[in-house]
């Protein structure tokens, strides 16, 4: 008869064997000697620095197994051999580099005691020894390690023989419930079920018509209800919205974002095809093994396929600091991050802790970390691959050649002027790197090692940025004139030039020769390693096929991809099946989807996980069948209601699934649901990310790491700095304040109200029914309906009493003489009239073909009617959305309570500081612009630092009182710290306000505004020669309004909906208030 040996004793036996020690059970005499003589020495002289709370040098001296394991220098003792023991060497002070305790040598009699104890075999109480959990020896695995569940082969377990409803999943679930004495909850109502599965599979609520049809189908008996539900599931799985929803989960995992991160956080304009690739993969039900292989090695597996190239963007979603001079340090950080994410996402193991030493808890060796990194160690960030097929590239090249042939002459002039300057700036940028990097750069390309080439390519990105940010405004005549003329000539051929092909955001390699990482160990120093897998699964080095003669890559990534997708790999398939489960229930069968190690949670239903994994493999690694199997189970269809209070005591965390776990909608689901309710949701698929103000699905909203959309961020949308397997669902005051007071939720409530009104409900009862259907996917109860109708009536009555009479709305265009006298100083007959709260609050001007640079001027003639009483600015002109996190500029006049004094002419800037990070600054002129007086104002923005300053620029302000013919032109130049980058082509030019901002609008007349290249010529102020001036970029004057408003100009307002007479509509606002209440309800935000 065999007995089971506790794993801790197996570990101890292995440990003792590895020291070559022969340990017998301690005698009573030995234990007495230890307790009376040895333990006091260890406690008094050693354990302050070497025990459980503190173990310097990784050495513990508070239990025998830890002493035998030792620290950085090896085992502390060798039983029976005191002279061979490091402990005796240290306390004897025979080596000046190893003297312990450090504050003084032990007395000789105590050293003798320690020697005698070691000679006796180092007796120690057996109960303490058995309780110890020493770390494994370097490079070794214990029996417990080898038995860890995640490393065992996937099995095909028998289905439990229990009575159950539903499919096989329910058999496994019911068996566990039965053991715990728990019962399943009843099935959810049809309304709950269709809402739940629609959000789960598509991320969107079902339409009112879909709910009504499903409820009717379910009313015809259980058999037809079951068929109706399966048909619903099949329809949702076939919907293109399915891919969008599943891709959101995947993008969280791969830390997808559309910006660089760090302080500058520059936009990545070519990363979005990866997002579209993922959506398409899920919609097509691409086999997961193919999906994995393409993301690891798509360029090697399918060379020339642009989508396969795009897939490798997985390896590039790391953050990047554009001005980091420590190129070697940054590349090491990048490579470590890529290694970590690859293991997290595909293997479900946390390898980060093995960068510097063997993993403390999991059987992952330090060398395993670098064996894995060796597969990826040759990658570079490709900038020469185009997101186009070979045929598309050939056609583009053909068209491009036509343009090149036609523009030889002007391009030669331009290149002759610009290229020497740009090249000088690029060389200067490279010479700022550390000497080691500069030396790598100066080597011929063919003489660089793969590592050196990687570092040089990373550093060269900063040099290449010099071309992008090079400014031509500092070039002096005659070259400045020659350049302008050549650029004008070049522009004549714009119609011949094809649009540039998008550069694929992907990886390549330095060449066919691989790079083997070198890592440092505490005992062996530097160690080079070859590609390999986790040693506990496969300790041998990976076999890398010899590269072909024309190979551009090493082929190593293909080997890694093949290993990850082997059928007998116990990690990859288990990990993805567990993830799919977690996407439906908020937690996986194993509760930590990216950590299958000891610091994670073991699976609650391991047999179910293996059974589903087996079915997944048998099904060709396709994911849609797994989704269907999950949502078709009776367990998934349970009610979320708490019907059994005893179950909460037995299983408070619902790990045995006795009910459906209620979950809050995630950020994207919530935003999309709000837009769906308001009828504004734009379901256009694919393409570049849209600004959050646009009603595209949230997955298509531009994702900027440091400046997330306020709504999405408040509901825990991740910024994309690291891989995120599951999201938090926090509850904060910020969320409530945003939903109740935020502009975006209020506007969506008004949009929902407009939708309801447009549908012309027969009465308030019908309106309330439709509002509930849009918000909750169900009809209201009698009490809910009664309360909602009462609320509407009360709100209408209150609003009618509280709403002020509508303002006397001034015309958008007025006679200029009334405000500026005659003859008009702007040489115009009419003037624009800006009135807050009216239809003509601010004017949007299309200037797509004429945008200012960092050096430009703006001038205007204005008549200000009032100041803001609060901290807002009356804006004359701007190209900014009022967010301090986005580039922009605005010219305006301060308010009554401004810290810069009232009536102050100012420019607000958001641009780059000397470190390249976005910064905000108010540049105040000190020139006062009074109300009810015609004034000329101007500002010249110059990006050169003021005298005595190293960084920043200057603004020269101009102001003149036009009501006094003798008034002088006031001029002042003010320095600032913004170095440039405050002009964004993504922002529109506004007159009298700012993009997306409801405040900061002008009140009064603006007769004319002009934007010019470069500085204002003091001799040409107020000349108003318009577009005949070659420096004039745009000239806005009221005389052009009737024509320009048809094409390029547009009045905008933030005022709420009004009646035909101009009053704010109390009925519409009351309905909006009801919608606002519904959109804030728990039922709207939670899946039941």
C-alpha cells in the first residue's frame, strides 16, 4: 500500500539531495543543543536581516530549508561540513567581502557552536521544517510545479451524469451546484434575455421592433421560444456588429491605442487598420490558431499580404517616447514589454517577474524569459510597407511617376533650398544621442549588428521628425521668394498627384540573422540564450530552420507562432476558451484570464474548461461555436434576480452560477446605447478613428492614451498603456456628476426627446411607452407609466413658469455703419452680429486649403457689447476646442473677474513646450478693449524666442480705438513659453467662438477678420486688401456672407430647441428631462 507524500516534503527531499547532504531525523540531544545554543545566536545576530520580513541577499536564516537553499551566493551551510559552509566563512571574517554580522565579528565560542551544529547535521525541529516553503533551486522544478493544473495536457473529461436542462455546459454546472446544495434560478424574461444576449454579442441594445417580435415568438410555447432564441443567437452571431463587440475585448488585451503615450502622446494615424483587421477576423470566424499566427508572424507566413502585415501591429502597440535620448534603454523597455504582452495574451502566464531572476512563485525560469524574447529579438518598426496590394501599389507608382515627371523643375528648386537645411537638422538630432548610439549610427549599415541596427532605427525616428516639423518661415530672401514661387508652381500639378498610400503599422526585422538576447544572473554573470519555450513544457532549444537565401527575416517568429498553436499546447487553447467565457460573465472559469499561475485563481470548473477546450480544438479552433454553446446554455439564460437568499450565504460570489451574474455595461456599450436611444448612432464600419464628438460606434472613436474621452474614461475604459484582461466596474461620484450635469449626456437626452417627438406619439402614455422601450427594451409598469406622465406634466408647468422670455434676436448680418461709422474702416457695408443663445452664436469657416503655420497673424475689427461676468473669454477668432489637452489658439477679450484683469486682449495657446509636451498658456497683452466701442485688434504670433530666452516665442498685439480718429495704434510684444505646435488641422476656424465649446462666445459685431502668413507689416495695418495680398490665408467679411454661407460658412449655436416663435420649447425640454432620468437609471446601465 502506497501513501501520498506531501509535496512540501518532496520539495525538501529534492532540496537536500541537491546539496549533497545526508540528513537524518534530529535526535533529542541534537534538538536540545539547537534550542539552547544555536537558535539564540541566529535570532540575536542573523535574523534581523535574514528572516521572513527581511532577507538581504535573498538569504533567510530562520528555518533549515531556507538555510540549505541559501541566497545569492549559494547554500549557507553544507550539513556535516562546517569548513565548506559559507555561513562559517562569513562569521569567521576570512574574506573581507563576506563578513557577517557586518557590525562586528562573533565571539569565537559562538562560532564554535555554529561549527558543531553543522557537524551534527544541522538539527532543526521537524514541524518547522515541514512548514517551510523554500523557493526552488535555480533551474529546477518541483513535483508540485510539474503537477500545476495549467501545464497538464488538455483532457476530454466525461460529462457528469446529472439531471439538467440545456446543453452539456449545464451538466458540469449542475453537478457543482448539486454538490453545494444549490438550485438554478428560473429563466430570465424574454425582454431581459434579448437585451442581455444582444449587448453580449453585438454591444448594442435590440431595437424596439426586435424586442416586440421576440416576445411574441416566446409567447407561443417553450419549444417555439427555444427555436426563437436560437434563431436570435444565430442572427446576432452573423451580424457585423458581432465582430465590433468581440474586437473591443481583444483590443483591451493587446493595449490598442491610437497615440504614442508618454507626455507628447502624438496621434498614430496609421494604426486603425489593425482594429479593422481584428473586427473582420471575428466576423469571419477566423480560426484562432490562424489569428494567433498572423499576429506573431503574419509577414513571414504570408509575405506581401497587407492584412497579414497589419496583424503584426500587435507587436507594436507599445508606448513610445519620441524625444527619449536613451535609445538603448527605450529599446530594452520596448522589447521587454512586447515579451510580457505576448506571454500574457496568448499563454496566460505572467513572465514579467522572470526578467531579473527565476519567478518566485511559478515555474518560469529567468532564461525562459529571454528564450521567449529571442523569438522576437530581431524585430524593427517597419516604415516601408504600404497598406495596399501589389497591384494597388503598382498603379499608385504609375500615377506618382506622372506627377514626378511633371514637377521636376519646381521640386528641384524646393529640394535645393530645403534639403540641405533639413539634412543638417537631422544630423544635429542624431548627434545629440549618447556616444555609443552615435557610434552605431556612424557605422555603415552592413557593419552593424542586429541590435545596433534596431537602436539606430529607433533613434533615427527622432531625426526623421525634424523633416516633419521643419519650418520654412525662417528662410530669408531671395530664397524665401524662390521657395514661394516654386511651391506655387508645384501646387499647379496637385491634380496629378495621387493620394499617398497609408503606411502599414507593422513590424519587420533587421535581416535573416537572429539576435540572441544576453541577460545577467547573480551567480553566472552574463548569459546568452537561444530561442526556446517554457522549460517546464519543453526544455530543449527551439529548432530554427535555416533562412532562405532571399529571406528578409529570421523565421524565428514563425517557429514561436507554430508552437503556440500546436494542438497539444496546454496553455493557448485553455486561455482563449477561458477568455471567451469571461467575456460573457465578467470573470473566467479561471478567474484571472491572463495569469494561470499560482498568483492567479484556479478554475472553479476545471473539467468544464477542459471539455470546452476539447470541443474548441475539434471544431477547428473556431470561436463562434463556443460563443453559441455558452449563450445557448440554460445557465446563461438564468434570471439575474436574487430569488434564493440562502444561496448568497453558500456562494456569495456566485462562482457556482446559481444565477446570471448582473453586470454593468462597459464604457463602449453604455455610450453606444445612449446614442442608439437618441437615434444618432452612426453604424458606418471601419476607417480612421473619429473624434468622440462624432456619433460613431465607440470602437471607432479615436483612442488617445493621455486624453481619453471623458464619458468613456469615467466608465473605466482603459487608456491602452498595458494589456487588460478584465475591466473594473467602479462606482464614483464623477460618473454621477458627468451623467447628470455633463453636456454630452444632456445633449443625448435632448436628441432622444427630438426622436420621440418626431415619431408623433398619440399621447403622453404612448410617448412614455416608447421612451421605456428605447431605454430599457421593455414596456413600463402601470405605476411607472403613471409616474412618468405626472413627471412630464409637472416639468412642463415648471418650465413654462421659469423660462425667461426669448431675447430679441438681432439679425446675423447688420449695417456696419451702425457699429463702426462711415466710411467703414473695414471697407465693408455689412457686419456679422454674434449673439449668445441665438442661431448666430458663432461662425464656422472652412479653410481646408489654407491653414496657418506657427508664425501667422490675425486681425479684426470688432465692437464688443458685453463681457462675461465669470471666468470665460469673449472669443474673436480661434482654431481650438477649448480643451487644454488638444493643440489650438484663440484670440479674445477677458471677463469681468479675470485674473488677467477685465477687457484684456489675450491669446490662449495650447502647444509644445521645450520638452515637446503639450502645455497651456495665456498670453495677455495688457491692452484694454472696452465695450460699445469700435476697435481694431491684431496679433502676430512668432515662434522665435524673445531676446534673452532659450525657448518659446512672442506675440505682438495691436489695438486702436476707431471711434477716435486721433487715437494712436497701441502695440506691445509679449514673450511666452510655447515653442510651436498650436495649429491643428483637425480644428476648424471659428469666428466668435470655439469648436464644440458652448461658452467663450462673442457678443457684439465683428466686421472683418483676416488670417495672414507671417507677421503683420506695421505699414499695412487695416489696409484690408483681402485675398489679393499673397500673405492672406483667409478673409472673412460680412459682405461675402450670403454666398459663403451656401458653401464654406456655417452658423452654429448651443441653444436648446426652440418653438417657431423663438422661445425655448418647454414640452421638448420636459421630454428631454424624462429621457435624462431614464438614461441615468440603473436598469439602463446594467444587464440583468
